[in-house]
């Protein structure tokens, strides 16, 4: 972050300053916050395409997921619903992946084969039903989508994730 914002080590190992190099822009953030809803909609469709079809999508998932989750809070209601459906597609892809970690494989097997829910999953389901939800959350996201968010949340915010466990 320091290198991106304020400088860093340049060519030859010299310590650089922000004024000594051209500014860098986060183009994905610019697309995610573009004033045009059509641009944001196309950006969400490109993101979900990358997150479901790239061969090395596991490496990029934690970098791209925040931009996708940002679409769930978009001021345009149809775009929020499109993002929710994109998360559902991502969850379906995650459920069908062979490279899932052992914890996810066991959780999916228990849930899909036996209809078994862990006590924490059962409590979460009951809490979900007892609350009123605004669109796009008219129904509970599928298990794979919740797993993707949970796994990447732990990767992006390890301190907070430890506190929640």
C-alpha cells in the first residue's frame, strides 16, 4: 500500500517518493464507482466472468470480490439484483469446484447429501428468517456464495475474522 500511494523502492533499489513517479490509478475502483449504471453493470458482468471462467481465478478472487460485493450496495436497484444473481453464479461455481479445501468439501457434502446443518448454520438460518431484508436480499444466498465470502473475508481481514470465530 505504501508503494502504491507514497512511493516505494524503484529501479536500482532507490527509495522513491510520490513526486518522483507518475501517479497510479485503480481503474477497477473507477469502474465500480462510475456515474453511469450501464458501465457499472458491464463491469459486474466482466467481474463475474473473470471469477467463474479464469483458470487462475482462485489467485484473483480475493482481489476482485470487494468490487463485486460493492455492487450489492449500488444505488440502482436492478444492478443490485444483477449483482446478487452474479454472486449466486459464483456460489454455484464454487460448489462445483474440485479444488475446494477440505472444510468446504465436508460442509458441502453434509449439507447437500444429508440435508445436515451445523449448529452455527442452523442458528444463522433462524436469524435470517426472523429479520426483514431489503432487496437484493429477498432470499438467502446459496451456500457456495456464502462460503466464497467467508473464505475471502478471512483472507482480507484476518484480525477481524479471528475475533468473529
